[in-house]
C-alpha cells in the first residue's frame, strides 16, 4: 500500500498506539530513525509521484505534525500568559495588603 522505501502506515499506527514505556530503547531508537527518514521522504518526494494511498497517508501525518507543533507553540504562549497573570495578581495582592497595613497603622498616604 505504501510506496517503496516508505514506512508502512500500519507500523506508524502500531508505534503510536504502543506506549514508549512498553518499548525497549532499541525499538524507540529505531522508530525515531525510521520516522525521521519517512518525514524527509514525505517532504522531498513530489506529490505527482506518490500513489494515492501514500499521498493521503502523507497528508494525514503532515497535518498531525503541524497540529502537534501548533499545540506546543500555543502551550508555551499560554504558560507565558498564565505566569504574567500570576505575577500581576501577586503584585495587586501585595499592594492591597500594604495599603491595608498603612490604613491600620495610621500611616495612610494622602
């Protein structure tokens, strides 16, 4: 079904379903190398030379890679925003406590 020299889709699915904790280091290394090779082949091979099945499989895996990269990028952005909100909240709380302390002690600024 896949083009000659390309990683079979069934292997990709099996590798994705099986957790890394159930794989040996050798299996993980092999998957990493063959996966990297297949990504390069996916990007280098012209679409008009791919079989319809290979073209569809490449489209799915390419979209999956793009979605994963986008999610990682958004996660970093969300984390940065959350850190900033937390810092702002901490500063606001400190300001309020300082003002309350000044009010109680009678050293209120005018």
